[in-house]
């Protein structure tokens, strides 16, 4: 069985300043999975400020960095907390159950050009 997801990724450089543009893009392309880098969020920003109807939000915040995944709620994604073992400061990972035996691991990673190799 072939399952196809339309995914969208961008380096957004502050989601709070570009949410209107993001919503317009989502309305146009209707992606199932959205990955954003350089979200520039702080922990004080609640999920409600960045929520999008019919999407679950998974985030890893860091000012002038940070990443975020929006995944269609109907896909029932679960965050993978083993992400620290991936050795990227800015990453977030989720698992989507495809069928009884198969899972899809999806993540978004940001590596600053200033970071070490």
C-alpha cells in the first residue's frame, strides 16, 4: 500500500512574525507535514499562540534557532523523546503509525552555519 504525504519545509526566521504568510502557504498547498527551522521561540510562548487548526504542534525552542513540526491531527503523530540521542541541538522527531507493523519517523533538524562540524 502506497501512502503519499505532501510535506513543506522552510527556514522561517521567526514564526511569530511570519504566521500570516505561513497560513497562506498552508491554505494553498495543504501539506500534511510542515517542518520549520529557526522558529526563534522561547518557552514562554504557549502553543496556542502558534497553533494551526487541524495540526498538532511539536517544538524544540531556542532563540535564534529552534525547530517545529506541524503534523495533521488525523495522522496521530507521537513525539519521540529519544531525540537527544540524535546529537543535534535543534531537532524534533515524531512517529506516525502507518499500519500494524510499520511506523514513519519524521523529524526536522536545524544546523547553524556557525556550529561546529
